[in-house]
């Protein structure tokens, strides 16, 4: 007999939509078998029940056997050996239908008993297992839903234990029921052949035994055929028993191995997080907005396919595209008091999706996988090896290397051209900076153990008198429609207004602010620290570039989070390979206790606009530089005009005095 299709018992715990779809095919096949066996049973029962209508009953049986090849079985429909065997049986039964009378006891033992057992025991067992599995599946879905609603705040340990135990029990029950259900459906593929062949074989043997007409109707060729069929039935039975034994052993092994996986949040020490994945699949809860403030959560099966995130509901044949995750950003978020939530934002920032994982392990693996895919590592020949090297490089990045110059030889970001005012504040040309920096160590750029700030904190809280006035502007609401509301905006007279979407990665104090290499080193340390400490959360803001300052604005409330005076921005650069990364150095005056100047480097991620932002900052500094030149020229001209006016007044005064003196002399002469 040819190979028989089987349901994969190993995939019952995952319970993917593909497995459910394949299960639906087997269930449809079982229904077709049940329908066909019922017809065959009725035909054979007519043979057993009505001896006077034996000829008509055997003719109907022959007819049904001939129609087997027209039956549309989802599985095994193209079994040519089975079809030809049944066709041969149909031919012989048709020849014997007019002259054979079957003894009731022989027919009951040899023909009716096997097919009755198959119909009443095996097919009903399938229906019972199907109902039990459906109940277990519904209980598991309900338990998962209750578990997903657990609050991440201070929890009632009793409720959490009850819900966790409920998930464990329901998942175990579903898994075990599903495995036995799959085993029964796989066994049915063997039993259906036995149930159809064995009654026919018994029927023919009864004819040979009781009517002694073998010499006329049952020749040697037919006897050989029947012998071959008997051998085939025994072979199928042995194959079925072997397969059942294998499946039972597989079920036992899987029950033991899968026991820890029944818990919704398995022990991380036994199941470590895999951070080098470039493909992942599993169930996630997706948030769908149903109103302005209301939302609903839907559990679906998600999987990655190349650079795409796909989702598939139960019953669907194939998945649908959710989002293109090439160059996307992913971050952890707090959402409606649910745990393990993260947000994926497309590269252009126009589409985002909030998802909830079932466990902390899945939560971290999904974030790491999407991060690896966003870097397009999956396009390489060995994506997991490259992802491992990238992550290992991030871990090793915290160990200072002996030469800063050597570390940046292979990958040096591009520095945007700066106006003369910026070069003046940075002291020196790029060539002299690089030459001077080659002799510097890492400690000359960034002090060892310098703390990294991952959240946006307004400088006003740092008690810096040099920025008290400008920082006092923080927290002021910016009108998105450009209206001033009765008070003149500080950027109203600015020629340049450019807005960019950025995400704050971190900032740290630097010791050197006269070379772009300090920006590269700060990028390296901040990204390495984020990778080591699993910090995925980033604060999204709007960066407003004007001729006076740089502003970070809250996109929701339009409140200014931070204000950076443009003259204090002494350095800015973008990464050469990752165009989304850029940073700038802000030079500020010291506090009340320490009057020394400090420099802080801020690092941001944008939507492929790093160079545009640096160009915009450079343009703003050029405009500010020329405006300052015009202001100084205007003041100088005013000073010259004042000097000329003063000289003219003194000259007029001198002439008046001389005129008075002449008049006095004239009066004296007359006297």
C-alpha cells in the first residue's frame, strides 16, 4: 500500500493555524469516510437481512465499490491500488450476485461484525474525541484570556496562582486531548482500509465455504487475488500497529518534555532567551482601537517572513501582511495595565502596532528578532551567526580599546559641513582635529564610569545658572497652528522652522567637544549600554530647528520638553552607515558650586533623516552667523553715526563760541 498522510503529533503543543487547517482536512476526510461507510454498511446489511433480495443487495454493493474512485476524499483519493482492488471486488461480486445466498450466521461473523465495529466503535470514538477536544480548546482559550488580563501591578497571589493553575491544567488537557485525537485520526486512515477490505474478504470466504462453487466461479486466479488482498490487509494492520506504537511513544515523550511549557511564563533559567533569531512565530495579543479612548485585544498567530510581519487567524489558509519591518523601530510600552507589551513603528512613522506577548521570554525574543530583522540581517547567508556577532560586538563594546583611532578606521560616520561660526567654537579644522585626536586615549573623550541618561530630563532640574533662563522655557506649550495667544513667540521672527520626528537614545557628559569622534564614541557607548541592559524603550519627540535654538516638543501635548540654545551647540554629526543615528554636543556653563563649563552629548534616532537634521542645524547656524554679522555691522554703523553726530555738535558749539567772542570784541571796540 502507498504511504498514508498523517497529522504531526509533535506540533500539537504549538497549535498553529497551519496545524488547525490540516486538522480540518482530516476531519472532513473522517466525515466523508463516515458517510461512505454508512452507505456500505447499509448495503451489506441488506445482504444479511434479506436473503430474498441478495442479488439486488450484492449488485448495490458492487455499484458502490465501482463508485469509490469517483468519491472525493480529501486524503487518499488518488490511491490507485485501493481503487483497482475495489474494482476487482466489484466485478467478482457482480458475477456472484445472481446465484449466491448467504447464511446469516456466517455473514454476521465474517462480514457484518468488522464493519459494525468500525462504524459503532471507531467512528463514534472520533466524534467523541472531537467534542472533547473542542471543549478543551475553548477552556484553554478562556484561561489564556483570563491570564492575559492579569495586572502587572501588585497582584493578588492567590488569584494569580489560581489563574496560572487554570492555564496549566487547560493547556495540558488540550495538548493531551489533541495528541490522542490526532492519533485516532491517523489510525482511521488505516482502519478505513481494513474496515472496507476485511468485510469483503469475509464475504468472499463465506461464499467459498458454504456454497462449494469455487470450481465454477472462483478460479485459481481469483484465489490468488484474494490471498494477496489478505496479505495486504495483514501488512496494513501490522503497519498500523507499528505506527500506533510509535505515536503512543511520541505522546509519552512529548508529555514529559512539554510539561514545563504548559506554564504561560516558563522558568528563564531552563528556557533562556534567544537573542540571535531572525525568524519567530507565535501567538500575540494585538490592540485594536474601537473608539477615542476604548480599545479591544485580539489573539492571533504572528510570524515573520523575510522583512515582513504576518498574522494568521484560526481557519485561515494563509497569513496576511501586518507591517513591513525593514528599518522599523521597536520599543517596550506601558499599555492599559497589561504586561509584556511592545510597539512596532514602521520606518516612515506612519504605521504602528501594539502587541502583547504571553511571557517575558517571548516578549524579549520578539523585540530582539524584530530588531535583527530591521537591520536586514536576514538577507545574509548565515543570519543567526551575523546576529550573534553583532550582539557579541555590542557586549564587547563596553571594554575600552587601546586606540580610538584604530577602532574607527573601518567605520567612520560622516560629519556635516558647518558654518564658520561653528568651526570657530569647535577650534580648528577637521584635519587638525583628527591629527590631534590620534594621540588621545578614550579617557580624554569620555570620562570612565560616566553615567548615561536614558530619559529626557529638563536642564532646569540640574540647577545650572547659565541655562536658568533658557531652561525656564521648558514646559511651555507650543501652539501647533502658529498663533501666539497675545504673547510674542520667541521663534516668531526666526526665518527657519523645520520639524523632525526623533527618538531619544541617551546623553552623557563628555570631556572633549572639539572633534566629531566624541559623538561617535558616545553613540557606541549608549548603544552598547542599551543592548547589555535590554533597554528598548525610547521617548519619541518632535525636534524643531530654528535660527535661535533646538526644541524637543511632546507630540501629544505640544509642550516643550527641552530647549537647546543654538550658540551652545558646538558640534553635530551623523553616522555613516546607520543614517538614522545623529547627535550633537551642547556646551553649558557650570553650576553655582563649580563654575567650569561642561559639555553634554545627546544621541537621537530619526526616520532616515539624520543627514537632513544636521544640514538643517548647519543652515540654522549659518543664518544665525550672518544675522550676527549684520547685527554687529549695524551696531558699528550706529556707533559711527553717533560719533559723527557728536563731532558735529562739538563743531557747532565751537562755532557758536567763536561767534560770541567776535560779537564781544566788536562791542568793546565800539565802546
